[in-house]
C-alpha cells in the first residue's frame, strides 16, 4: 500500500451519446446492414456498449458503388484546395470533439484515457491537418509526374489504435483525391462510426467516406471486390499474407502494415533513467498492443542487472485498471481472444525456461487484464523472442558487442521498428544503418508524427504511411 | 569540538572508500562524477511532464495539501527584512490559518543569519517549527572560506536548526570539484548538530548532467539535503531538475543505505504545482521521502495558495485571497 493513495479520478462518460445500435455508413447515411448484428463490448467491464451491423457482401458492394459514384461525379473533379478545406474542417471538428472521441475510444478499446486523450485523438487530428496541407500541392510533392488518385480505396484497420489508424488511412486517401470504403476492427467499431457523424457534420459529399463494420468475412468482401482499386491494410502478418495472395495477379495495389518484434537496444553508456522510461513506454504503452512495440529488450551484458533492477522498480509504480481513470497507465486487454493468446505465449515462455516476473498489481474482477510482465534469461530460440505477443510482456536478452546487438535485432522475420539507447552519436548512426527496421528511434521510443513516414521491412509489410512518402501509395503517376 | 571534526574526516574517508581511491584528488572526483550515467534532456523533461498529468482528487488532494503545508520552509530573504517582518513570518508559521486551527504548521522558517535569534524567540521552544538560516555568503557564495565558516557558525550559535549553504558554482563549473567538496565538508563540520542543506543553484548549472553531478558531490561531502536554488536566479525549482535530484537521493540510498533530503526552492507558487512535486517524490524516490524530514518546499507565497485550497476543500467554496492572512513579507521564492 502506498502512502500516497490516488483517489479515483474518472473521466465522465456522460459526454458520449451511445446509441443502442449502429448501422453502416454508406453514401453519407446510416443504413441497416443485411448481415447479423454483433455486439461491441467494453473490455474493461465486459459491458455491452452497442450493437453493430455486420456488412454482408451486398452491403460492401453498395459501399463500393457509393464510393465509385462519389469519386466519378464529385471528388475527382474537385480541386485539391477544396478537398483540403474538407480535411481541415474534419480536423477541426475532431479537435472540438476530442474529449468525446477519447472517452469513446477508451470505453471501446480499453486503453487508458490519458493515452486516448493525449496521444490517439490529437494525433488523429494532426494527420488530417497535415494531409489537408498536401491536397493542393501534390504536383510539388516529388511523387512523380502528374500524380492522380487510384479511385476507390478499400481500407481495413486494426483494434489497437482504432481512431488513429482511421486517420492514417483516410486522411492521405482523401487528400490525394480517392474515395474510401473503410472497415474498422470488429472489437472496436465505435469511434469509426462516430467519425461517420463527423463526415456528416463536415458536409463531406456523400459516398466519399463509407464505413462498413464487420469481421473477417466483411474484410474479405472488400479485398475481393473488383471495384476496389487499392487496398490499405494494417493488422497481423497472417492476414496480410492472405491479402497479398488474394490480390496477386489483379490490378489492385496494396500497402500492408503488419506485425513486429522490435528490438529496443540499450548500451552501457545509455542515459539509464530515460532508457528505463523508454523501455516502459516501448512495451507497456497501450498494453503492448502496438505493432512497433519494443517487445525485445536487448541490453548490454555489463549493465543487465542494473537495468533489470531499475526497470522492475519502475514497473511497480505502473497503475493498471479502469481505462477511464485519469491516473491509469495500463488499461484492459482488448479482447478475450487476445488475452488467451498472451496467456498461451507467456506460458510457453515459462515452459521454455525463461524467468517470469510481473509487478503483482491487483487486477479488476471483470474484464480482460494482464499484469505488466518481464521475462529474463530469454534466448533467440524462445517463442517469446520470436513471435509477436501483442501484450504487456517484455522479453529481455543480452548482448556484448554492437555487432551482436545488430545480429540479434535483425534475426527476426519482422522489421518494423527498433530503438537505440546510447550517448554516442556515431554509434546511433552506425546502428541505424545496420538495423533492418522501417523506423529507428534513438534515445526515445514510440514517438509518432504525421510528418514522419512509418512502415516495415520484411514480414512487417510494405509501403509507408505518414509524411510525403505516405501519399505515394495513393497516387498513380506518369502519362 | 572533536565530534564535528570527526564528521569532516568521515566525509573524506567515506569518499575515498566509495571511490575506491587512497587519496581524494580532483582527478578521482572527476572520474567518479563523470562516470555517472548521462541524462537525456528530452526524456527527462517528458517524464516530468507525464508525472505532472497525474490527477489528484478529493481525499488524496486533501492529504497532499496538508503534507505540502507541513513541508514548507517559509522564507524571507530580503535586504529589507526587519525583526518585525520576521516576527510576522513566525506568527504565520505558528498559526497558518486562524480560521482553522487544525491546519498543520510549516516545517521551518528560513531567514538570513542575523534574523535567527528573532525567529527563534518568536517561534518559542516547543512549536516544532525549525529555524533555517542561509549562510556562506548567500546567495552568490563569493567570499573567503573563513567568512563562509564564520557566517555558518554565527547562525548556528544564534540557534539555527538548519543551515542552507550555497556551493561555489564558479569552482564547480570550472571542474574544481575538490574545492566544492572541501567547502561543503567544512561547512558541515561548522554546522555541528544543525542539518545542512546544500544549495546547488541549478539555474546556473544549466545542464541536467551538471545537476546530477552536483547532487552526488553534495551528498558525498555530507550534505543532509540537496536544494535547487537560492530563489535569486531563474530558472529556480523546475520539476525536471527536482526529478533528477530525487533520482540521485534514491540511488544514493541504494549505494550507501543513507537517506538525503531534497528541497526545491523558488518558483513553486500554486497547490497544483506542489502536488505535482509530491507525485514525483512518491513515484521516483518513494514514499519514504513523503515526510518533512526528507522533503521541503522553499517558498513563501505557496503557503497561502495551499491554505486557500484547503479552505475550499473544507467549506466547498473559494473564500478569496482577502480571507487568508497574508503576513509574508516578500513575494519572491
């Protein structure tokens, strides 16, 4: 028991006006889906938040047709400057309604309110602002000669950053003149549906953005639809491979942002207190539900014990619990299925001989929870060093030389991100050059900005999102 | 006095022991201090900002406000100070809120050396409120060692329970760590039983690496407290600087088993700010430091804001500044 007990500081959920059921957003209107309805629950309490329509093949077809019509008649004819105005308007509305979005995101996803409030929603708005600025400057973005939109874009996003991933997808697509059919994840559809309201509020022409909710079959219908010109997917490597196979031999383009098993590499000359913060932020931010999470800590052997001691002391101050409490650091695991996967992989870690530690914090009775967990004595062959756990679980490995750190960091089928902690600038540059990872952070971790491209090497996918590079997949160039 | 001489010998002997050297040279100190892990400025400031977003409500806020009041070194350090103003400050310390006698008293009043006797007399022997005196040619520290020691002894003789000394920043910044060490150790010797707070004047040290090194040097030389600032230089007590100092005392305890106090001083004016510092104390150094023996605020105007918030929590309404007795003579710090 701490001497300084923090009294509950819950953010009010009154600001969110939840409906009991939601339809699909097609052609600027909410319509009933023809599939079965499914429930979206709060992972923190297992409370049913709303019923959501499942989009059938026919519904997806209607959405694609609406997007095609909007593209042909309105959006492709509109000047970039005018498209930009709509994007700015959406960005401003997101800022105005930020608290509503943050509360709903935390309810539906289970992530702490301080994170949805300070990271997800502000960044989502920032992506719209950033891409709005490009809308009338595409000819000058070094994309190639005569950049033009593909047409109708199908977008499938994951449950870990529902609103932020929506923004990553929709903002560049609209800025470049495409129209969109987007499917949010089946466990976190609610902020996307609230975003549909924002599209209405912004008077976005009907059909420019269509939101279809559902699970795998709905996603499959989008992937297979012949009216889709380009696909953008963020999610697991398994599904990414299925998509790549499905569109092979078709004219469809795709960007895939998939899994990761990032190495966070700490050298013995690192700023150690900040490195500990970076380790915590790398793997416990968003319950570790982060594709670029620093799930493998590579620490130089000479300071391994010191880092271990400092890290564990720090983890004992992490506050796990009610996502709507403003002092919560780690929220709920997003779903029963994900919790089961985390449990299975951590059990494997133990049975394979790694040493398990958790911070021993109390967990709520209801909902899906997992304590911040650290495995030491992990080797490259352990499953917890190879497979993406996508949970608050850190695997600690050691190295002796920079070469060994690079070899271990790159010895994975993934290559999304990496972190380097050292006070030596030259070593940072050398390491960044050697590491096969799309994003390399130096003396920080999990920092995102709309101006910075993001994407992977190897089985972490292809294509970049964010920055000028993030516009490229959404345009075709040449005569 | 033989006991105080022993303390000084102990500081050097212990330093030799901790550093693993047979003779304490400036080179040895430099190697040791420069071997401390660096501080990444961006990361440090981000951590402090994150701690500042903690939301402290209802019962915890009430507890934190009372704790913060009990940690204040109520301060007046003006050329224009008079015995009358110091008596006013002492009266405020004895009864911070005449409308609510359950209000805790601040930890100490902090004055110039010539006001110690006045303060001591005004507070009486049993109030529990300590008298702290700034010494060693405060605030610049630019005087000979003989003068600094005389300044210290004078305050102790007048009854000061605590001495707030300043380090020689010129020596520190030019890398003459041994001079800083020796001065602290000698002042500590001159303090006798009085607790020694070592003011590093972090605003003049500029970098967090320097703050960390000065903190370790002060602890090594025998300081009972490490303190940010005189209040005469900006910036004074920032949250990131205090965070670095709290990490230092935490790690010093791991190394030696001893606790050293921390005192941010200057610029902390609101209850909201004070609570951020307490959160940082709790989450960085640990709850053992949540006690006025180990953590202080050097402040003057902070007290009245805490009292205003305390009344608000008791009565449910803000009374306004005119309903809080304002006898604090200076507005700085």
